[in-house]
C-alpha cells in the first residue's frame, strides 16, 4: 500500500487518511442508493455524468481539507 507501510507515518496522518477514506465510502454509498433506482426505472444514463461530477467535487473538497 505504499505510504501506509511507512513506519514513520505519524498517527495524525493515519487518522486523516482514514477519515478521508470513511468520507469517500459514505459518499459512494449515498450515490449508489440514489442512482441505482433511477437508472433501473428510467434508463437515463446521464445520471452517470452527475455521479462523476459529485465524486470529483468530493475529491476536490478532500484535497482542500488536507491543505
């Protein structure tokens, strides 16, 4: 896992990384529950574009939190 294997990684860094993974996981769970029914019922795959936008915004937000 690269950086996770570094024994010099500070505890605060580990907590921050885990917090971001938790946030990403929660976001993906929300997206899955909202989009799956829409795609099945209406067959509108433009929703996928919206998912990509939401994920991209979340990633940008996470990058901003690290600074």
